[in-house]
C-alpha cells in the first residue's frame, strides 16, 4: 500500500508542477511575443520570465533558501558562474539573482516550439560544436556587460553525470570574459536542484526544499589571461564547497513493483570531485 500511495503521489505532484510551469507561459505568451519583437522592450520580457519562475516555484510549494554572501551592489554588472544540475537551474537563478540578466544557453533551447524563439531573442544562445558560435556568444556577452547587464554562464557546458556530487571540468570562457571586461565573477552553488528535477531523459519530479548560495565575488581588475587557470580553479572549489554529501545521487523512478533483483541502483553516492578542471572554451 505504501508503494502504491508513493507512486500515485509522485504522479500527482508531477502533473501539478507541469501544469503550473506551463500555465503562466500560455497565459502570457501573446504579450511575450509582442515584447520579443522589440529589443528596447526585452527587459520587460525578462521581468515576465522572472515572475513566471517565481510563481511556478511558489505553486510547487517548494521552499528555496537563498544565501547571499556577495556584498556587491545590484547595479554592478558581473559574470555569475553556476553549477549545472537540473532542468530548473534557470528558473531558480531568475528567482535568486536580481536585475536584467543575460543567460548563455545551448542553441537547442531556441528550437523549442513557441518558447524557444523568445529565449533566443532575449538571451544568448551558443552551439557548443561551433567555434564561430562560441566566439559570437562571447562578443554578445561582452556587449551585455558593457551595457550594465550581468551574464550567467554554466562553465561546465552541460549537466554532469553525477549532479550535486561531481562537476565537469570548467571551461575558460566565463573567466576570460570577466577579465577582459574587468568585472567580478560571482560563483553560485545550487546543490539540491538535481533532487527536484534530475536530467534523466524525461520528467521526474520530487518535492524537495532547495538552496542557492551566492558566494563572495572574485575580482578581476588587473588580472590577465595568465590568471584564468587560477581563478577558474578557485571558482570551481568555491561552488563545490556548498555541495552536500547527503544529497548525492538522483531520485529513483517510482514503481508499483520492486526493482528486479540484481538491477543496478539509480546512482551511487560519491564525494565531491576535486579534480583539476581542464582548459577549454565556453559551451553553455
């Protein structure tokens, strides 16, 4: 009976969260479409996206603790670098970070029906396999910072196979960008997002309180490209410092029947990786 109730509960909560994620978009889509057509109004579209994120998270009934260690004024443009662990990373960041943000996301996001073209018109998309696309994204990000608009980058480039436990090696682009623009880097840790909605090739939702830690800035004034490996490693270690060993692994699928004997577990908890990141270019 307990297994049946848990299975039904998971299904009901998944439907509930999906409904409250889709409904605000459907209701506001005509307005978003109009705002997306005029670059001068894109900041209003971002405001709608932020409101959409906050409303959805509220209706999911999911508390989000935001720990702010950064003392920078909101008007200071920064490069935010965050770990990438879940489909809900961007909505959570929209809730936690104030201001008119620019996000560097995969070019495939712009191909999502209806929502994708809006995302591509307001934010920066990049094809990770194209050097030209990566270069164009960095130029757009530099222009954004010069206009006073902070940029959010996932320096791993994609979601780790062990989110909340090990991060993929960070790529250089975010740190090169911050040094070139002379703006601070702010590491952001999201240690629990993978427990709510993991990247499992489908929709799997589990109720869990979340946490966002906005760390102290890493200042870049006076630094050169020779400093990139050092500050990249520094940001990596700061973000990983907020991971929780007890949050290792991803939620198992709910089943009406027990898993077959000898089946591999959904994940195996391990400690946070301290591997040194390798050099690379931004792809997220």
